[in-house]
C-alpha cells in the first residue's frame, strides 16, 4: 500500500447506525442495556479519514467498561457510542497516506461509519490472511496470547502449560504457540464436549476437559498428573485455585482475564490455597496487551508464517449484521463462540 496525497471520495452518507450503552448492567448484561441509534456521519477534516466498518470485534474486556468504576481503561459513557476493534474500508480521506479503498484497523467499532484521526488507524492487507484475522489471530487477542505466554509467563521449552478458556480467541492460540515452542504438555479447559474435542483433535492440545463435568482441581490433576509450570488464566476463580495447586516450584501464572467474575454481583472468594504461593515460589503476574506493542512485528511475522504453513489453526464465530452486535456480545459472554467472535456488517 503506497502513500497518497489527501483526497476525498464521493459524498458520505448522511447517517449511520451505532450502538450506545443506555444502562449500567447489574450482573449479567441484558439486551435492554443497549440501543442501536442513528447518528450523523461526519466528513473528515484535515488529517482525518472516514471509514465504513466491515467487521467489528466483541471481546470480554468490554464487560468491565460497562461498569462506572476506575480501571485501566475508561468506562463506556451512557448514551454515547461504544468503541472497540474494527476493520473497515476508507471511503473518504483528508490524510496523507490514506486513500479511498484502503483497508484499515482501528478502535471505533460498534458502528457502521467512523470518522477518526488517521494516526489512530493502521493499514492492513487481506493478502496474508482474511481481514477478520486482524481482530483475532493477528490482532489484539493474538498478541495477548503471544506476549502473555512468552513474555509475561516466561515460557521456556519443556514447560507444561495449562490454559483456561482454551477454546476462545486467546486461549486457543496460547495452547498452540506453547505446542509449537516445545511444551512438554499442553492442557486446556473449555465449556462443552465439542470444544474439548476441538482442542485435542484440531489444536493439538495433549489433554482437555469440560470444567462443567466436575471439580476443576480433580480434572486438572488427571490431565496433568506431573503438575504444570505455566498457567494462562482467562477465567479466575476455581480455575486459578486449581492451577495454584498443580503448579510446580517456580511456576508462573499470566493473569489475562477473569471472565468467571465479570458478571458477579458479590466479591468472589479468593483462592483458598494462596499460601502455596510461598513454598512453591510462584510468580503471578497480571497483563495488559498494550504494554507489549514492541512485540507486534515479531508476533505478526511468526504467527503469519504458522498460519500459512497450517501449523496454527483458528476459528471464528461470525454474526451477520450490525443489528445483532449486542446479541453477539452477550453470546460471547455465555461462551457461545468458538474462537474469535466477530460481527460482519452487510455490504
């Protein structure tokens, strides 16, 4: 993709649809917490572009932004458009280096049209992978998996790895990267028999279990009888407690998410075996993917090669139509997706 002088395409549409948060969820979000509304589409000013979104991302972290609490990212404002990852096509440009027809990745999802500073967009190409991949396997979830395993959890060849939420966009990639990097054993948990089969039969996990079938600690001990060295935590709660029990001396935990607690209305009970952290000299570290942007070039190069060779596989659950974006988000929270949940817009 080459740089171009600023140019503007044909007149943009007058209005487009966008999702607003209209109420703070109490516990599990409901459809009534969201509203799809018409809004004016703004032509781009100097240094800005207008993008027609093609694919939108819905992700677990968005649930936390629906609460009016101080966090690492500001909460969504009520009666204002929500935001999130999106891939779209430039329809008008007043920015050097961007022309109508360019595909871009940006952060103003949950809407049909986005007008933004060009510096907040990155050009992407459909040549190495479908455009939706930049919301998943080659995007934020993929970099989360890559950085969380290799940098935060300090994975090394021969480690035994346990991943919770292992059939999701992040977890499935963690397990496969661990396998490709020489893990001695990779174990995952998921919420259905179909997902368990996917982990072992397609993604190459050595063992997997359905956490709904019984105590996680017992199932993990059966799946990894010699213990684990790394736990990649997407769930928290009972999974974290079970992992602490199974970790060997000097084990590491990368805490990426705690989806089991996102919709809780009462504070969760802490893992009851935290005292084991002392004797085992465990390291438990939280992570934010934004801290690891320096890894992106290496990540894209390495993961793209694995995708092209067929060594790394991925799934997407695609929901069609912006009118179904809120339902897609709610379904993702309930585990109704396999791999990355994506909303594709008509046209």
